[in-house]
C-alpha cells in the first residue's frame, strides 16, 4: 500500500514538469521550413532559393543568407540584426519596418526593394545595388554605403547622419527631407540629383563630392569651381 501511494505521489510530482515542457515557448530551428514568424537565429541559409517566400516577422539574428535568392520575398517587420546578405539577391523584396542593424551585404542586389521605415543603422552595404529602392523614413545612421548604387532610389525622410557614402551614386534619387548631417561624402556622385530639400549638408561635404550642371543645391550652398570627379 505504501509503495502504491509513493508511486502515485511521484507520478503527480512529475506532471507539472511535463506540462511545463509541453506548454513552454517553442523555438524554431534551422531545419524549419520558411514561413512567416520562423526563427532562424544564427542559421546558415546560404545559396538557397527563397524567392517570393513569406518570411515576415521572422527572427534572423546573425543568419547567413549570403548568395541566396530572396527576390520579392516578404520580410516585413523581420529582425535581421547582423544578418549576412553578401552577394545575395533581394530585388523587389519587401522589408518594410525590418530591423537590419549591423547587417552586411557587400555587392548584394536590393534593386526595387521596399525598405520603408527599416532600421539599417550601422549596416555594412558597400557596393550594394539599391537602384529604385524605397528608403522613405528609413534609418541609415552610421551605415557603410561606400560605392552603393542609389540611382532613382526614394530616400525621402531617410536619416543618413554620419553615414559613409563615399563614391555612392545618387543620380535621380528622391531626397526630400533626408538628413545628411555628418555624412562622409568624399567623391559621392550627386550628378543629376536634387539636393535642394536635403537637411544637414554643408559646403565642405559638397566641395569633396561630385556633381554637374544638373545638380540642384540647398539654399546657401554653391557648387565648387571644379567638381572633383571629372570623368569618373
């Protein structure tokens, strides 16, 4: 009798633990299929075809997407902090409100991507193609954007304070209300760009940048006697 009571007591004591295990938070793993809300934290997802996949609100901290195809993927509200997009393709992807703090994407293709309200502060995106991308309201403070292609991109209301944009190309970009305070503009290409609505731009920043007769300047600033780029 005592043995039966003891066994029953032990069984009951184990129930809460079992329930805790069953009812506890479920973390997705690297083997989980692509889906909205998936958790691929620190996972290797290199050279994958993820075109048009719905990965919205997913968690991708330090995930390696290098050389993967994420064209037209849905990444709205995703956490991509320190994610790696080196040589990846995200043409037409929707990253509205996504967090890309300290992400990297050397030579990636973000052409026509939607990055409205995204946080790309301290991102390292040198030589990345952002042709026609929508950065309206995005945060790009201290981002490394050297030689990035911003042709025809929408940067209205974007924050580029202290961003490194040396040799980046802004021809045809929409820059209304964008903030260039402290941005490093050495040989930045502003040919054909309308800088008149830009905030924070100084004469020194302009003097080391590149422009042409079609470059429109903010009030109070003037074009250098000779733009430094020449035929570059």
